[in-house]
C-alpha cells in the first residue's frame, strides 16, 4: 500500500481512535513533559487532531520506518474539518491555503509510550506560504496512540501501514 493510499484508508481506521478515549484526552490534556516544551518566545497557533498510519518497509528481513501518512483536522460544528496532510519529510501541508512546514526532531526531545510511537518536539527547518504553516517554528506530537514498528520477520520489499493517532500542536514566534 502506498503512503497516499494509506492516508485514505486511515480516514476509516481513524474512527477507531475517536471513541471515549479521544473524548477523555480532549477533556483532560496531560501535562507536557519538560523535554517537549517549546522555548520561550513562541506562541501556540494551532492544535490539530490526526489519524493515519506509520508506514514501515521490510529491508533485509527486518521492519524499518519509512514514512508517516496522516490527515489532520480540527473539530468544528460537531464534526471534523480536514485542514492538513502529514507525510514524509516530515512535512505538514495545509489543504486550506497550501502553506507547509518541514521539521526535524529536536535531539533528546522524545518521550516513549507503551504501545505507541513516542511523543516528539520538532523544530521547523523550512516553511512555505503565508497561511497556516507559513510561520511555524516548532511542532509537538502529543497524545500518541498506535503506530508501533512491527516485530518479527518479513519479506524484503513489503510495506505495512500501522494505524496511529496523535495531536499535533504548532507554534510560531511570538510577535
């Protein structure tokens, strides 16, 4: 399955992450671990929910991370409004205004979770456009569920998309 196809199928898979646990996460957000805190001088500009897959590929009989593929949305009028796509880079691209941000993990800014990909702090490496992501300086990946790298043997060249969800929080320099 290609990453793009995985995003489309993740829209269906994402419903598995929408139950009471999501409601609980929204009503009582966990404190942000110190290693994931954004430096002073930045302000939060968006918090978006995401569902998709972490795609792994088999190389020499072992699974290795290839890329994420997720749809990001915000809640509006009791429903979801898709506002961005997340893919290899990592990059986030607004489906509303075409702006984009590429980022890289901040060394040492990772918090492991049992049965989930780690929470991360990422620093922007490039931006494009004047819209939603045009001035992003940092991205936090929080409240992760699923997406864990498969274990066991595999056939070289195989790919597998493992469903995951997260909350992505975007920051820009305070002005």
